[in-house]
């Protein structure tokens, strides 16, 4: 039985690429925004959602975590990291090396990730932001008479029938984006799970009234248990200036001793602790999913 997976659309975004790698046999439902994707799970229209959570160059996707904390408490069930490879593409009618567009379209993050190429090869040509790299590719496809180009991934070029004039135009070759899978039910990772692999537990911690050394006490609860933390990030509680919660990623699956003991110690310090998920982590390398 196939599942319905909501993702940040339109078709051929990097999120679509991540869904296609992790759930190749399921039904993909493109959504207009990240909140729409998460709402679809909450309302029962789909079984899972896959949404971006962090980019190696641009940092955290704050809307994702804020919406999960403040609006819909959906458990995180998995994570997948994919390489971000940006390509310069045009309509096939303009597929010649001497073509110079009047304007280049892409998502703001993609534009930021390709500044060296834009400055060197397309100097003086204006660029314009759209909602996604796939939307840029779709715009080029729908306007064959316009002298425009897009920056997007290879999946978008294939989906919208564009010609790639220049591959891998991104500034940094090690750019990656992490996506999380959220669901109220069980998620089938068949074909990807192994007996051993990377796992993660994500905690949300709200500190009590501020006092000197408080954060040190919190981190010490993890430190003396030798729990490795891959991420510590503060986000506003939206209840007033100076009120924050912390998102902490622990590099291990939820166990019966260490993480529960840490939570008990933090609660004894007056902290409020929630487990946002304990889940397997996957990466895409050479088009294959690994754990």
C-alpha cells in the first residue's frame, strides 16, 4: 500500500528530489508552502510530509521548526541529507553557447549559492527571485519567446524540458540540505534501513527563569554522560523579548538510560523538555540512499 507524501512544491524542487529518493514508490503531493505541507499531515490529507530543515550554507529553515513547535506538534520520523547541485538552464530554442538572457530566475538561496558564476559569466544581467528553483524552470518553459534563464537542479530541467548550458555553477561543492520526515503514524523506510546506522534524537528545551550559568548546567547534563550534540540552536518563544527555547540534536537513538536520565536531570533544574523525535538519518551519495 502506497502512502501520500506532502512536500514543498512545485514538482522538481530539491524537496521533490529528496522525496523521490526516500519514497520512490509512494504518491507525492506538492504543496505551496512548508506550513501547508505540515497542515496536510495534521488534517489527515496525507500520511507524511517531507520539509527542509537546514542548509549547509544558508543555515536553519526557521519556519519549519517554529511551525512544528508553535502550531503542529508532529513527531519527526526521519531525516535525509542530499547534495545541492545548481545548473544554468534555458529553453531549448535558446540552447547555444552565445545566448545571453535578459534576466535570470531562481530561488533567493540558489542565487546566493551561485554568485561567482553570475558575477563572472552573467555580469550585469539582472536576476529575480521566485518561490523555488522549480518555479524558475517552469517559468522558462512557459515563456519560450522570452530571453530568460533559470538556475535549478537536473530534475527540474528534465521535468520542464530545458537545456542545461552550464552544470554545477554553485560556489561551494559541499553544499547540502537536510530534510525531515514528520508523521503521526509509522513510516516505512524499507530498502534503506540497516541493522546499524546513524540515528538522532531531537529535544526541545525551555529554560526556567534566567540566571547565571544556567545554559552551562543544561549542557553539563549531556557532557558527563558523554552524549554528543550535533546541534544547539535557540529560537524565540514568541512570548516576549528574551524568551527562548533550545533545539538540541543528540547523536544517538532514544535509549532507556542515558537520554531519559538527562531529561530527568534537566527537569530537576526546572527545564521543560519535549522529545520532538528519535529517528534514522539517511544521506544521498551518487544518487543512492545510505544510512
